[in-house]
C-alpha cells in the first residue's frame, strides 16, 4: 500500500475562510492514521483534498510517488482516477439492492468477470462478518451491519488508500466499540493505508498507529497514541487529549499556582522564568503520602467521589482550586474529606507562555527539599 505525503497543503474557501493552513505530514505505507480535532479544525477538508473532492489552494499531494495535486504546476488527478475508497458518516447504500449487490456494485462497474466478482464479494462478506445477511436489503439491517456493508463495498475494489470520515458517529456506544475492533482487525489483516477522521479522542487512541492532532487548520502534534498522551507537544494537545481532562494550572497569583511555581523553582531552577503553566493527568494526582519520592504536595479537600465501575473520579479542591483525580483504588471516604495530595515530578508537564512544551534536561534537574503549601 502507498505512502501519502502532504506538502504545504492549504485550502482557502471563497470569502477568505482559511480551512487548512500550510499542512505537511506523511502517512507511511500501511499506517492507520487518525486525524483528530474538534469541528472546524480542517480534518475533513484535508481528507476531501486527499480524495480529490476538494482542490487545494496551494501545496502538493503525492500518493505512492504519484503526484495527485500540485497547485504550482497545475496538476490535478480527478477523484475517480485516484484509486481510493471513501466511507462517509452517511453510509449511502443503495436501498433497492441487497447486501451482496451493494458490495458487488463497484466490481460490476469495473466489468470484473462474474466468477471473480462472486469470489471477491464472498471474501468481503466473510471478512466483515455479514455473510448471513447477504440477501437482505439495507432497511433490514442494524446500523452496525450497514456500516460493515459500506466498508465491504469500498474494500471489494481493492483501493490503494481507505479514507474514513467519522464513519462510526451514527452508531450507539456498544456498536462503536464493536466497529473499532472490526476496523483494527481489518487493518491488521489487510495492511491497508487508512486515513480516519474523528473528533473522538477515544477512537483515535484505540485505532490509530499514528495520530495527528489538528487545530485551526494546522497539525499540532503527530505521534503514536501513547506518545501524544504521555508527552503532549503543547498545552492545546495536553488539554484536548484525555478524559477526564488534564489539570492545567497557570503559575500566576493564586495560591495553587504559587505553590507549583515554588516547586518548579526548586526542582528546575534554570526554568523558573520560562515555565508559565504546569499540568498533570488526573491519574497522576495521588491522595496520601508521596512515600518520600520527589513530588509536589499540598493539602486537599475531597468534594465528591464518582465511581465509574473500574475506577473512581475524585473531585477535589486543592489550595482553593477545583481539580480532578482518577484512581484505581478506592479513595478516602467522603466522611474524611481532609487529606494530602501529591504529584511526582516525572508526571508534571511544563509549558511556556506560548503553550509550547518545556522539557527539562537531567542537568537542569535537582532533588529539592520537600515543598508544602
């Protein structure tokens, strides 16, 4: 399967609306790339430009070494000649055709011999686990089955690249979970290069081998799902990825900010003037002793304990500021709300005033005396 290269891709709509701003990224061969971002960030526009449904204002699109778009050289390959499969949020199945006929449709258009066509359709029906509904019509199918049919129809024509635009948004929570597992299995079995657009961070984290987080038409960070979660490149990525969201604290005049600022100055003296905010994941917030390890700590007051089944979400007020914790062990009882919280220095994320990540080096780090508010 081919590599996709986007170089300086820009899209400006009539009226001057900038949808994609000088975007450059590479989707390696056989990668499951998730474009993740909020509505209006440019992810769907990027997908449509790759598909050939939108023409870029500037930049290049190269797939498998073949130039599909090069604005400066007036090169453009129409969508139907790009060899890509596109699945929308709306499944767009032919209502008057059976499942088998829907899956067979693209092969019929390509005039594939009947015997080969039937064998290919049978293979896709088996791969997507819909053989038992082959003779039904779309109106007789569940949402998950319709989604499988739409995928089977695209995969049947052996596209070089599979483009998926929020295809699971119309499914309920259980079906979304099933289809995530299905898409993961299909990718592992076929090795297809996939570009998947989603606003759902859980989908991106569970499906993508690579994730590109987008905002305002630009890529904020590209990396493996856990790399992005553990080492966000900037404050936007840190706050966008994660549920419950990360606790981000500006180091300004309030008591909590002052306490963290004092810890940063003690732990990383050379960075004290550079760091404008500190953030930490809810699961990094520990209630009770820090066991003598290098950690920031402060008194905390538990306000609510919210059990989710496997974990507990803890709403706490720390030095006057509301923050959230996440724990796999049952937290102190609500009847005893006064406690101590701590965060290991290795779990603190430091950000400059412009939101960029500040990464301390070993030479800049020293073990401080314990700092308490």
